[in-house]
C-alpha cells in the first residue's frame, strides 16, 4: 500500500517532460477515515475539485498549447492522488506531441481515474474539463457565500484540532445557517509546508455556537494533514458533536505548484458547488 512517506513529497524529483502516467501516486483514504471513526460507508459523499493552472503540451507540429483544467474526483474513490505526483504527471505532457485537445482530455481522464480507483473495481470516471485560452476571460473570481465568522473578536489559544470547542443549542428550535471563514490553515502531512484555505459550512439542526466554531477552525493551524483529510475531519467533528440534520463542508485551498484542491463533503444529495476560485486562489 502506498503511504505519504513513499511519495515524492519533500524529495528532489527528476523533471520528466514526456508523457508518463506512472508518475501518479495514489494514497488510500481508508487509514485517515478510520482515525475519524469512519468504518463502512461514510456519512458523507461529495468530491475533491482540483484546478490545474499549468497544463501544456505540443501539437503535432511542435507548437505549444496551454489550457486550464478542472478535475472532479468523487469522494467514494478508494484513493486520493498525492498532489506533487499530480504536478509531475501534468509536467510530463510538456514536450509530448498530442493530436488534439480531445486526446489530452481522454488521457487525463483515463490516467487519473485509474489512480483514484486503483486496488478496487472502477465504479466511475474522474471528471475532466479543459478550458482553452479563448475561455480564460470567462473564469470568475468569487468569495464563498455565508456569514463570515472572522468578524468575531475573540481569543484563540489552541492550534491543534480541538473538537471540544464545538457546542450546539440542543434544547432550542433547529436553524439553518451558512458560515464562512478565511482563517483555515493546516500543514502538509509530509513536508510541513503551510496550506491556506477558506471554508464554508452549511447546516440545518441545533444552532452551532459561532465563537467556538471559529476557534475550532483556527485550531487546525498547526495540524499536519492533507486537504481532503482536514475537510473530512471538520465534517465528522461537526457531525458527531453538533448532530446536525444536514451538513456540508466545503474548503477552497490556495494553489501550490500550479494546483489547487477544494474538497466538498455533504450528508445529503445536492449538486456539487461550482468550481469558482476565490481571490486568494
């Protein structure tokens, strides 16, 4: 089984500029989910939304082509794809001659789907959307909608995940609220490099105490975990401690190495959020 320590994270890596799907490094989701008490079918579903800003290849005449790429990796895939390996894989297209955009898209979909489902029967494919330069000007920037918790003036003293900070008004009528914060920060599980993000929490149920929720989100500041795992930890802590009837957690992390990752987890059927970047992305 692949582990983060066996990936290229934190290591000097050779620059491969000819197409090589073997560079993709899948890591099982199971271990971290077991840490959260998730056994069997998780109480959430959703997807990891990736955006690649550094995708290029050569046409058959050797002229460079560029595009932005949106990837949708379902949360039911048994694996995440480690982000540095994803970047190395995308770089391998750089000096590869490919007939057309459709072939690039087909290779991306097949390769990333294989890595995400490796070790299990492939139940679906990863979504891949390529945006060519003539479409760049249509890409919007928009902040997450909701009541911003960062307006609260409070003391923060805990910088590793502290779910005991989460409380809810169980004896009062249920509410429906949407909260946001730009103060989410965690660190890479392997390298310790900082990961910066914004988060949106939507729920219906006992009213969650706002100050404790913001302090809880801040408590991830010195925590070492991948983006997808942080979002699932936030979801599970809210799910078990605040007992909402419905819950969604969506985080948009800033890019590193030309890639950003925005995990979304929800307890109930709904469409995926539009992959629209925030100003910091």
